[in-house]
């Protein structure tokens, strides 16, 4: 497109990054990210069911999330203990239970009754909140998997429907016809890039760039998890310079790059543009006979394309409507009030033993709350890296499936055997064995 399209303030080109440049070497890293076919880590943090192994974990657990609140609650309870000994009219042993008849302890006991009501309400609400947060997390995760599945379906249908080359009488084929091969390659590449562009434009810090691609077993002192603008993928990869980088590595053609920019749509829409191109090329292939199949094949192919569109929109919808503010605030106030009142409420009954107990209660209740909020942040945008869905793994998995699996599987069609392998897994190897097992079979009766 002509240079004036890039002038600042051009509303027709809104959405382009204001600073498309990046520090040296990072464009190469992004093009590798967009084309990688091998994942370097699990899609979510894995675990071993062994109890001792679980006890020794720190990074990404509630222990790491709540260590400061736990220490604060124990310190607060220690101050309550010192204040009680200083202000009470009676004395009691160091590890003893405070006397109930002391006026100060009697007032603390009354506060304990209120705290128990709070405990009951908080337990019920927090349990339900955690359940709903985990349901949100699993919904997002399985939507990302369905998105992969529907794009794989599109690539499979293109490979199956592509017109074959020279077909022998026995059904064997040397591969796709030339035009069909080009269509399969083109459609698979654009579908794969549509998925890549979507995740590049989606706000996430679990993308292998901002989080450094850290695997579960890596020992890293400071991962630097923060919402750092310089580590966002979309503004760089989807800028004109980033698109040129994809042209340089053969993932886009120059005409495709120019067409994307000429649409005057923001980069966040590039994924949907590529998806529509797949449909347009497929329709042209059906009209030209490059793709075989009747109305059923055509309907199924476009059904899968619209399903891809639906899954892409669903991920954005999940992020936009994950949980109302009032609900999260209520749970936060309930848990914080429970934790802050615990030292005063429990001290009258337990004395100094309330110090470790307050720490334990804080670990459980604050831990569940922080864990729930991490479930509501499945891509790590708000600083909860332990439960992230790792986007770079999703991209690399689909890169292999869409680019290599289906086109390679359909490239060669073997000779169709008239008599396939015998069912050796059932122990039936010969007709005599078959007739001994099922004498009512017509062939056995004839024999």
C-alpha cells in the first residue's frame, strides 16, 4: 500500500502499533515463535501424584502466593498476644489458655462468636467461588482445544477432498493433482497462520516470550512475570515489519502481506481475514473441481470454518465476561475480614497456639481465594503464572497438525488390498477357526 496509509492519525489504519520497532533480534524470535512445530513444555503445569513431591513444590503453588499474608497473620496474632498480656488484669502461663473471667478475654470471646458466623459464610461462599472459577478455567482450556480441533478438521477436509493425481485401477495414487496440492498447501498455511495471528493479538503473558518459555522443572529465581509492554507479541508480529519478517521466512507471500494491510482493518482482525481467505479459496476450488465432493462435503467444510470463527470469538467472550466485579469484591472482603479477625477471635480460646493456627487458616482461605483468581486469569495477564494455559504450546501443536500431518498423510494413497489383514488379535487365523467360533455364518454353512 502507499506510504500515506502509515501516517499518524489515519483512522482507517487504527490499531497498528505506534512503536512497531523492537530491540535487535526479537523479530527473528517472533518469526520462530510463529513457525515452530515442536513444543518445549507442557500446555499446563504438570504434577506428580506423590505426596512428598507435592509437599516440596514452591513455584506456582498457593504456598508461594500466600507466604506474605501468612506471615502477616502470624505477626498480627503475636502482637495480640503481647497486647493481651500487657492489658489483661490477670496472668496465665506462657503456653496456657487465657482465663475466661478476665474482662479483656471476655470481650475477645464475644468477638469469637461473630467470627464463627463469618467463618461459616466465608467457607460456603469461597467454596462456590472456587468451583465457578475452575469451571471458567476449564471452559477456556477446552475452547482452545476445540479451536485446534476445528482447524485440524478444515485441513483434513481439504486434504481428503483434494483431487488426486494419476489414479491406478487398484486405487493407488501418486499424490495430489498439481492444482489440488497448491490448494491444500495454501489452505493449510492460511488456517495455521489464522490461529497464530489470533494468539499473537490476544493479551497473554503465557506465550513463551514474556514468560521466557520456562518449563515446569526449571529452577529460575526471578521469572519477571509482569505485564510488560515490550514483551507483547501482537504489536510487533502483526506490524508491517513483523509481517515482512514472515514474508522473509516464507510464511506469507508479499501479495498476502499487502492485502492484509490494504484491508485497513486493525491487526487484531488479521486472523479472521485469513480465515475468510481459506473459505474463498475453498469455494473457488469446489467450483473448479480442484476439490471433489458434493453438497455434503461443501456444507461440512464451511460448517467447520464457521465453528473456527465461533471458537475464536468464544475465547474473547470468556475473557470479557469471566466474573462480575461485585462478586469478586465480596469474596475478597469476606476472606480478608476472616483472616484479620482470626487473631482476636481465636486468641481467647487458644492463647499463643492461635499464632500457628492463624497462619494455617490464612494459608487455606487466602490460598483458595488466590487460586480462584488465578483460574480467572488463565493466560497470566495479572501475575498468576502457575496455572497458565501456555499459548506457545497451542501454536506449535497446531503448526505441526495443520502444516504437516494432514497434507503429508494424503500425499500418497496406497494400493487398496482386496484381502486385508486377518484378525490375528482375536486368535482367529483361518476359516476353520472362524467356522468353529461362528458356525451360523453363511460361508461356513456353504462349506
